[in-house]
C-alpha cells in the first residue's frame, strides 16, 4: 500500500509540473501536539522504516520520477521526532572536493 501511495504521489506531483516531492516524513510521531503528526507513519520505528522504504521505492518506480525531480526525505519533521520543537534536520555532509573553489 505504501509503495502504491509513493508511486501515485510521484505521478500526481510530476503531472502538476512540480519538480520535487517533500515526502515521506520519516520522523517518529512522539509528540501528539505536533501539527504534522498526520503526515507520519506513526511512532513505531520499525513501522516507520518499513513504510518509508516502501514509499520511496514507489516514488522511484514512477518512470522518470528520479531523473527529473529532486526529493526531500524529512527525517525528523521539524520537531515531531524529538519533542524540543524547531528544526531537527541533519547537516549535509560533502567531500572537500565538492566545495573546492566555491569561494
């Protein structure tokens, strides 16, 4: 079901001309007052990981979805995962060769 949901989300998003998909939310819904709990797969880490993998595979199943569009897998959902609020996204890690000459 999650795989089909991902495939349909990619298809509909691409049909609307939007080149990115901010999904799935892979944060654990441990703070029930978080405004985006409805976007998660719940608070069970095993369920979230299983559903998340299936949904990403569905997104990637859609022809040209990964070739034409970027994606954002929101790991901690800006406050839903830790309870402290605020952005809790991980820092990007790049090799030094990717930043050489950027100044």
